[in-house]
C-alpha cells in the first residue's frame, strides 16, 4: 500500500456540531477576516478544459508526508470547473513585485484584460499548468480530492514539483498588499 493510500484509508469523517449555534453575519465575518494576513496566490490549470488562472488567498499546507496542500476556489470562477476537469493545478505564491499579476487574475487589472496570461512570462510545469519562474514559490499539483463547501471548492492537491526563490512573498491584509518584515529579537 502506498503512503497516499495509507493516509487516505486512515482518514475519518467528523460529525458536525448541531445547529443550535447561529451563523455570524456575513459582513461581520468579512470585516474580521480582512485582518488576516494571507499570502497572495495565482492558481493556474491547463488541460482538456483549457487554460485558466485565478487569484486566491486561501492556500495552506496539509501534509508533508506525502506533500499535499489545499486551495479554496470560488465555484463561480471558470477556473474551478477547469481544475475539476483538468485534474491539475499550480499554486504560484506571488513575490512582492507581482501585485499587478494578482490584480489581473482577480479580475481587476490596472491595464489590459482580466485573466490574460500575457501579463507575465510563464513556463509550463510537469502537469502542464502555468508557472511564474520568478514567483516566491510554486507548487505543481495533481488533484487528490475536492470538497464543495459554501461558495467555494476546497481542492487538496498532491505536490509533484516545487520551485523556490529568494523573493519575499506578497501578502494581503486590510484589503491592501503588504509584505512580511523581520521583527527585532528581544534582548
């Protein structure tokens, strides 16, 4: 049995807490979430469904053995359906100088067309998805599973290739781009 099969066979379902707790107001939730510092990622896919990309903030490591991560993609995005059909995606963790690329794939370009891959130089990955060679990091993935939750699909991807540069990552907080900086050590 492979490591992947073993990890899938040991997973278990959790029972949801009852409905006695009301859901918080959407506006309050969105306002509070704006204080979270997140990485800025462009998720790309290519295959039978075509070439698509979308900017997302929700990306996280799931496992190091086997290497897996998750991304959350709005189901209204054409990229979501394409990832489902293509079965592959690449996470491009943007570098601090790539805010314009984020804007293009968020549908709000400062110039040019939304979702237009001509905004940057791309390289094909092992899976065929598009990779930004000067991104802070890239993670080329095959879809392991997908789960529709609320307005989004959570894709869990098994990582088949990675790249990393020395570039600082682009971050987002309080509805603005920012970048991490080192805090002074306490003496």
